[in-house]
């Protein structure tokens, strides 16, 4: 039986496209999908209590962060999307 994934906090509370954010909680070792504002985020499971995710492109303002494991998902709000870092040399997506 799998433990349900729960996010208790994340940091930092804001970020640019490509920035790394850390999700802290429990039951995270079985997470299959991480989304930020309904956009799939690249992620790496560090432990059952920690995931590192990358802020995906194409967002606006404040987002929900969601993790999905076997049969359940968990959401937490309050992440502020800062767009593309003006010092990165990247441009916004045309989509």
C-alpha cells in the first residue's frame, strides 16, 4: 500500500522559469507527476520527504503546486511565478 503524498511547505515561494524549488512533506517517494499551474514540471525525488522541481514556462502570477502519486493527488497554493528571468537570455514561449 502506498502512502498518500502531502506537501507541507515549499521554498522559495517565488521563482523564474528554470529555477529549482524544494517541496517538503511526506509520502513523496511515490510521486509520479509534479505540476505547477497545470504545467508539468521536471522533478527529482530526493527522499520520501523532499522533491526538487523546476519551474516550467508559460505561467502567470500565483500558482498551485500539485503532486500526484498512485490514486491520489495533493495541491498547495501560494507559489508566485516571476516569468522569464530578464538576465537569462531566454525569451517567453510563443504558445
